[in-house]
C-alpha cells in the first residue's frame, strides 16, 4: 500500500532526528594549551641599512587574537603606528612617520599578546634593526632574578647613563629595550660603542602599558655599564628585582615536649602594628609549619588547640614562646622553632 506524502515526510524527519541523536566525539579537536611563538619578522633582528619607510611584519606559529596582539606591539624609540593589518598569521605595520637616519630601533611585542585560545606569548619578543649602514655592536645581556613576581615579560629599558634621564613609561624614550624570557634571560642589542648605559627593569604587572606605582615595579640596576671598542658586550648581568608588595614566607617547626594527644597543634601570627590582624597556620604530622605573611613585623606563637576552635585559651591550652619576625617583601624566613609549654598553673 502506498504511503501518503505526509507519512513519508514524517518518516524522513524521524530518520534525520535519529541521525542527529547519535553520540560522537565533540567537534573542534583537543584543547590547545601551547603558547604561540614568533617564527619570522621583517626586518630580521640585527639587520642594518633598513629603509626609513620600512615594511614591518611579524609572523606567528598560530592564529593570534588581533586586539591583544595589536595593543602589545610598539616601536622604540617611539614612532606612531598608523595601521595594523592581518593576513592569516602575519601582522603588518604601517608607520605614521619616517624613521630617522642612522638610528637603531626595537620593534617589541609584550607578553599580553595571546592566541585565539587564550595562550600568552611567553616572554614577548624584540626585533632590533638599524637604518644605518652597520648594526651597532654594543650589547648588555643577563637575567632578571625576580622576587615575588614572574620574571618572564619584564621589560629592560636602557638609557644613556650620562643623560641622567628619569624613565617615563608613557613616552617610551629609552635608547633600547630588552624583554625577559621564560627563565628571566634578556638581551639588549644595538647599543652604540663607546657608551655608558643605565638599565631599569619594568614589570607591567597590570598589563596596561604604563607604570602604576600601586601595582607595577620599576627598579634601576645598581650600576652603570660602560661599553668600549675592546669590550662592546656586558655579559652575565644579574638584576635582582623585588616586588615591594610581595608577601614573605615563614617556615619552621613546633617542638611539643608535652606529648599531649588532645586537639591539634596550631601556629598563630599577629601583626605588631595591629594585634587584630592575625594569620593562623596548621602544623603537619612532623611538627613543621609554613605560613605566608605580608611585609612587616609579626609575633608568632604555637599552641595546642584542645577544642579545635582555632582560639587559644590561656588558662588550659599549652602555648610556646613568642618569636618576633620581620618579614621583608618576598623573603623566605626559615628555622623558626617554637617550643610548646604548659599553660601557667596547669599541672
């Protein structure tokens, strides 16, 4: 018996729905956690004789998120970028004005740039080139020893030491720039020789491309670097930079000579400047403790919390002596020993 058109249509819809209901692997492939890389630039880093109206391009290992990448690109000494355009994985830059003759420039890309999956360009990138006939031989290289923050992506601003210039993050008027890599390593190329240079480390912790004293770090190296024709490269420089707002760490042990089995052992840190500011800590099975405290002066004690309420009862609960510890930013204080004694009047 022949089917009616309506019955045939309903059968077709049912077949399509059944096909849609089949289970299968999710589309889009596995998640991408690989950070992008710069794989090519125009011009190459270290190139000389570059046109004063150059074609600047940066090619990446994978598709980038345009807005974050556009915002992360700059030229130093500062030259306005009139236009940024994309062709696949390659970013092309058109400058608003010509470059100066016999001048070294750095095209740099901060680590705020990320790919379309949100992976950051670890350590950023810097491309140094010159409009002069030869590339300047001077170089300063080393590493950033970061305390209380990640070294990767820290900018190294280089100035003529004789000028006495004070850094201005908005002007970006440094002579040259380097960017610390994943392990803190950096290299500042293209410095004229002879010359004397001062380096400042700038950690843009809030990634707004400007120094904000409440959140960012701007610290000078404690020496100047003199580059000469005989020694045009300063190597193995270690710049120790500390985040002044970074908390410190206190580690130690609680010695319980009473061998009391009630409750649990605890440590308690109270700020010298404000006794109501307290930080509790736990004690592990071997008597060790590890607490994190803001910079300042702290009083640290240990006690046995019989009722496990986190509050020391002076009349019944054993307590240790009080150790006063000054916490410097990003410091690591070790070997603090607290010896538990029974509360006064308790047998």
